[in-house]
């Protein structure tokens, strides 16, 4: 292609380029390594000296003109692209900002806080203890020695290591606690009666998982000790708690039972709120669900805590917080609390 042909064609091609990609093709066609300008320059050696000089000057001038016009068109195209991008991404500073998704308290956390508030209104303090507990506080101090058959009911997760028993030269094994009742002993060792405490917390038991059982769940333990405490005091406090918690009258019954750390002992059942007492998988078809294990504190527990059982008496109880939540929200599977499914959790 001659210089005259190039001068005639390149302005139209630059003008017709609608984007940077098209403009780049024009640049390659005329100024690239294999472009028309380089082809002419390679043929200069075939010309005489004067013709070579004149054509060389013309080609270099043409090369400069093409480069300048391509660069000018490039700036025009880039400006258009920028305007389109700004228009697309333009922000209206007067518009209200986008709200971040609001987080929610886990339903069990909500239940724990509500339970604590009710019992605090009844004069109870909230106590806490370690989830990694010693065999002494979890079993021995609660009147459950090593050979006691009740230990089979709390088959648990044992850990490596040991810890010194308080006021003794012997050591005790470590485990994940099976109940928060162990905190009762710890609290009475450091605080003199009269006292009222509740102990919410997570516990662990090695058992089969189903709709109403799991290897971990939350328990609330309660303890009230004074000079003259009876089962009547326990019944009155629990009735008030149920009425405030469920915000409606609740049917309740006490059944004789056995716990090593209480004597006498009893189970507390309420009518199943999931099925309204008709029978379902949660209440095993009975219409009743056991929510509390309770009783009068065994004298051995007072002695383990360094108190004289002749001077003090009281009641202790334990209830599953997960079961309370299932009753309150009519949830038929305990595993939903620990599944992490936001479709379930966001309802609360």
C-alpha cells in the first residue's frame, strides 16, 4: 500500500472505530510490526539515495500523524467510557443508606436471659462454674462415689489430666460436666447461708441423639438454703416461675424419684405445650413432659461444702433450658437449636 493510499484510508478507519478494541486494530494495521508503514520502510533500500531520503521523510511524517490522530481518538473514547461508568455507578448522596442485616440473639440465649430475669425478681443470684469439671465436684462431693450406680446415668466425656482435691493430698480426674449442680458445692464452700442461686450453663452427656436428647444442652440448676425451707417453698417458687415464663396457667405434678444429692427427691412434670396434652414425640405420647428434677438437699452435700446439716436445710432443682425453649416456642426437635440453619434461627 502506497503512502497516498494510506493517507486516503486511515482517517476514515480511525473515525469509524467505535471502541478501543477497534482503534487498536487500526494501530496494528498501520503502525504495528507487520503494519503498512513498516512495509514501506523495509522497501526503502531498493530506492536510490535521493528517492530514499524523500520517501523516508514522508513516511516518518505520516507515521507521526497517524499516531497523533489515534491517540486523540483514544482520549475521546476513554472519556466516553468514563462518563458511562460514572453514570452507571453514580451515587445519590441524599438517598438513605442501605441497612445492614440485623443480627439476632440465639433462642437459647433469649430463654436463658428471660429465666435469669424471672428468678432474679424472686431474689435469686446467678452463679457460674467451669464446663471442664473435676470428678470430685461433679460426682464425689454430690454423694455419687465411684462405685455408685447413678454414675451410669451420666456416662460422660473424660479428659486427660487431673487436679488436686480441695483440702486433700489426693488428685481427681477431669471431665466435661454432666450437670451444673457441681457449682452448688463450689458456691456453698465460699458463701454462707442463707442463699438463693441459679446456675445456668452448658452440660455434656454421652447419650443417643433424638428429637428430645442431645450430647450437649443447657441446664439451669437452682439452690435455696435457709433455716426453715420445705417442699412447699419449692412448689410455690416453681409455680410462679412457670406462670411468668409461659404467661399462662400451667398444669404441674410432682412424682417421687431418686437423686443422690437430694432426699426426698421428685420429678416435676408439666402438661406438654407442643401437643396441648394430646400426646406427641416430645412427650412420648403421654401428654406430660418432665422438666425438673428436684428435692431437699441431702445432708451429705452440706457436709461436703463444710456446712452443718443440723443447722441448714433447703431444696435444689435442675431443669433443661432447651426443653423450656421447646415448650415455649413449640419446637419438636432439639437438634434444630444446634444445626445453625438461619431459616430456623431468624424466626426468633
